[in-house]
């Protein structure tokens, strides 16, 4: 079943993806297993095929859309399992300006929410000003900046600098993430934390609030 889901995502077959994911859940497969063992590997494979020139943009878009269709079914299942423990912490998250990738960011947001955090998801292509304004208004404990393109990674630094200029930098812990982001990049731009995936992000954020 997981292989069939992978295949359907790679072929961008939204209707089949919907049917197969529902069927997998009905058969008792765990939502996170479907996500981690079928959806993420499939969309990553689409990236490799795109890189190799075997897929063109329409195929990459179709695979992205098919993944999102699967996530629309899977993530409410994950979120629904909210841990009893309720955090007092708010996590503001978004994909930086110029970047429309949101599959990974949305998984991080859902896992944080399922783990008891109050999550404010600003979505994609979020301007630096929007991040700063929202920090000022909502006073979150954490800010997460997602970037999937090497050309948009510098925006993570821009947001950190803008938070400093606004006098808000000391009030928040800044997390950075996204496939091209590394621990050393995070250090070099003055972020507080780097997490390579959603599980690590939850673990680190929980540790920071004790
Ligand atoms: C799907 C996809 C798309 C979809 C996005 C759909 C969507 N709604 O997100 C579409 C088709 C729209 C797209 C568009 C483009 N894409 Co694209 N895309 C991808 C692809 C295949 C998968 C990304 C993904 O979802 N991965 C799965 C998720 C689960 O992983 P993830 O995002 O890394 O997230 C995990 C961690 O990184 C981390 N994380 C993520 N965010 C955050 C945030 C925080 C705070 C933390 C702590 C952790 C964290 O946790 C997540 C979960 O575990 C990648 C290839 C790849 N392997 O990354 C290319 C890729 C990123 N895209 C690429 C390119 C070039 C583009 C385009 C420029 C193509 C074009 N010519 O137009 C456009 C850019 C549009 C724009 N302005 O943003 C390149 C980037 C190359 C580079 N060096 O910058 C890649 C690497 C493909 C390639 N190999 O060439 N893309």
C-alpha cells in the first residue's frame, strides 16, 4: 500500500492518492508512517528526478500537489492526538519571502501543534515585516523560519536582523530549517536552533521550555 501511494504521488494522481491514503488509514496504518514512509520519500524522489532532468516543472508541481492532498487527510489525524500536556508556549512559523515550499513547514507546524504548542502558521512567502509585526503583536516564545531554496536562505538572516533592529530579538528563540539549511548556516546567521526535521524541532522546543 505504501508503495502504491508513493507511485501515485510520483505520477501526480490526486484521486488515487486520496483513495489509497484513506484505505491505508482504514486498514490501520499509522498516519505518521504513511507520511514518513510514503509521502516524504515520494516527493523527495520527485526532486531528484527534477534535478536529473527526468521530470519537468509540471511533474514536480503535480507531485507536490499530490503530497499536499495526502497531507490534508493525514495531518488532522496527527494533530488530533494532542498530548495531554499543554504547553504555555507559542510557536510562530512561516516560509520566508520568495519561497512557496510549504510541505515540510506544515509538517513541523502540525507536529508542534500535536505536541501541545500553540502554533501560528503564517504560510508561505512571508515578508520580513510580517514576521516582525506578528512577533510584536503575538509575543511568541519561538519563531521558525523555513527556506527550501538556496536563494531564499539569506531571508532567514534578514528576519533575524530585523528582529534585532525592532528590539525583539531577545524575546524569542529563532529556529531555522528546510532542506538546504544546516547547523553551521544556522550558527553563521545568529539563529538559536537548527532542526533537521519535525521530530527534532519538537524535541528541541520542548527541551527549551523545560
Ligand atoms: C515539492 C517541491 C516543490 C513544489 C512545492 C509544493 C509545496 N506546496 O511545498 C513546487 C513544485 C511548487 C516547487 C517549486 C519550485 N522549486 Co521545488 N522542490 C520541491 C521538492 C521536490 C520537495 C520539497 C519537499 O516538500 N520536501 C519534503 C519535506 C517534508 O521536506 P523539507 O521541506 O525539507 O522539510 C523537512 C525539514 O527540512 C524540516 N523543516 C522544513 N522547514 C522547517 C522549518 C523549521 C523552522 C524547522 C525547525 C524545520 C523545518 O522539517 C521538515 C519535515 O521533516 C524539493 C526537493 C527536495 N528534496 O527538497 C524541490 C526543490 C527545493 N525545489 C527547487 C526549485 C529549483 C524550485 C523552483 C525554483 C522551480 C522552478 N524552476 O520554478 C520553484 C520555486 C518556487 C518558489 N519561489 O518557491 C530546488 C531548489 C534548488 C536550490 N538549490 O535552491 C529543489 C531542491 C529541487 C532540485 N533538486 O532542484 N518545488
